[in-house]
C-alpha cells in the first residue's frame, strides 16, 4: 500500500498496461506498481434474457465466447469484457423450428454490466402456395 500512497503524492501520470502493472511517471523517476497494489482492471458482464425458445439456443459474442440457454431465461457470457470493448451478440444455433432475433445485442462496454440484451424466438413460418386451377368442361 505504501507505493500507492506514495504514487498519489507524486506529480506525473499513471500508465496502466494490460499485463496488470502500472507505471507512475514522476519528474525524475518511475515507480512500478503491481496489479495487486493498483487493483484489478474492471470487467463487466454481457447478458440478457431469452424469451419464446422451445429448446436450446446457442448465443455467441464477438470475443469468441459462447453460451447455451436451455429454454427461456436469463444468460450471461462467462468471459467478462473491459471498458471500451465492443460486443456483438448473435444467435449461433436456433432452436428447432424457430427463428430468433437479437435486440440491443451490440455496442461498446462502458462502466457497467450489459444486461439489456433480448433474444426473442418465434416459430418459423412457411409460405405455402396453393394453386387452384379450374377447368370448365363443355
């Protein structure tokens, strides 16, 4: 904790690397702070709700993670994302005989969990063509 308090007293800038360390640049020296001393980088969950699913549905996020939802219910991807990361949730596998649409499925992570993604499933509709021909006989 001394390093953090000392860093707060020095004039300069704090540069945090993705490797979990921060460098505090002061006038004449640099102070290396470990992730334990600065705290972890914040991450946020990506999730929402599936409605109308009659069976399992597979969802995929743009970071390559997948989640399978058995039927209607809430979901959260296992891998959380850092602020400014872009997410894009799509349906990888639809339930049998259903089509599912994603709403609020893409955006940029800010400073809170994403929980407003909705996936709505409906029965597939098929167009049927009925052709009737009439013939008149004399």
